[in-house]
C-alpha cells in the first residue's frame, strides 16, 4: 500500500498542476477578451472610425490565423481532404461570427460604455437557447426561463444606468441595439459551428473562419476607405491595435483552446462569467467610466443568468 502511494502522488501532483494551469489560462483569456472594448475606446480617442480600426486589426491578425490554420490542418492530416462545402461553411461562419459580429460591436462602442457593451455581448448564450428552441426544436426548461428573466432584467438595469448618465439617450439606445445585433450574429455563428465542428475540428474551424473574417474586413476597408488612410494613423493607434491583436484576439483564442483541453469546456465557460465585471472595472480604472450600484446589480443578474445556462449545459 505504501509503495502504491509513492507511485500515485507524482501523478496526482501533475494532475493538479494541469488543472491549475487550465484555470489560469481560462482566466487570462477572460481578461484578454474583456480588454478589447477598452482598447477600442482608447483608439477612438484618436478619431479613427470603426471600419478603419477593424480593417487594421484584422490585417495584423491575418498572419497569425493563417499559421494557426496550417498548424491545425497538419494536426488533422489523416482526416481527409477539405471539401468545397467545408470551405463555404467556414466562410459563412467567419462572416457571421468574426466579421459581422465584430463590425457591429465596434460600431456600438462608439455610442455606449465598455461595461454596457460587455454585458450585452454576454447575452449570446441566452440567444443560442432561444434560437435552438425555434430552429432546432430543443426544449426550454424552467431553469432556462429563469436564466432568461435574470439576464434581461439585468440588461434593463444596466441600460437604465447608462441612460441616466448620458446626455443623449438616443446614442445609448443605438449603441445598445448595435451590440445586441452583434451578440445575435455571434449566437447564429455558434449554432452553425455546432453543426460542423466535429467534422472540421475546433481549432481548424476557428482559424479558417477567422481568416475569412479578416479578408472580409480588409475588403470592406478597401471598398469604403482610401488605402493610405491606414498609414496616416498616429503611432498610438498602431500600438493600441497591436496590443488588441495580441492580447484580445490571438492569445485568448489559443488560451481558451488550451484551457478546454486541460479542464473542459464547462469549467472554461464558468470563468468567462468574470468578463463583464473585469470590463466594468477596467472601464472605471482606465477610461474613467462611471458605474453605479444598479449597473453592478444588473451585471450580477446577467452573470447569474448565464451561470444557470452554463450549469444546465454541463448537466
């Protein structure tokens, strides 16, 4: 018995170390994703528009996604050749989940606080549930209904807070609608993702869909803006966008993938509930955004609702 303990202890230590690393990666990913809105707001102070900011971000990110796609393809070398339909799926999902969703989000950030933006985006799991019920015939449980009520009450409180603080309520409503549409586009992406991810692989699907989104974003910029506008941006915009690409775009995608491999998707989804609180805190610290108790209570309701949804999925 004593000998078996000696054998098992190192294995237990390795397992605990892997779990801690997975949790750390998940937390770092949550911070990285939460930091995106803050960086976008900082860039807007230099009078850059959403189309140019998104184009610059995707131009910088494209090489990383292409490398990720080639690596993922090499890892799945024995899975067979990609079909034309597979590429169409990835292009369509890239358009919805990474181009359209990002573009609407950047437009919305012109009008509302970073904290409210993160809370509205955080509604996407509830949208997936509602759309799955209508489109796929999935049942909606009483716990799911409770989660929906909590989330949308929380958003009502958060929007009400920003309406009270803003001199132009019209701006808050427009921004909220744009970010809500962004979350809706991402929810559609997730439903489509679930239909093909087993065949294509999570990393490969993410990499190529993101690469297509980069092409769409760069193409939009080329059509709408003169190319030289990119090079007329101050160095601060280039620096902020570089940080956004590394800290809030590429690194979190890798960190989430590695965290899921170590601790599972349900645990990673739990840590993501910290996102809105992190963004509200960073907005107050860096952007001097005001927050009140009604906003924090609204955030707690939204997080609680998403937590209920995540627990239902895990079960």
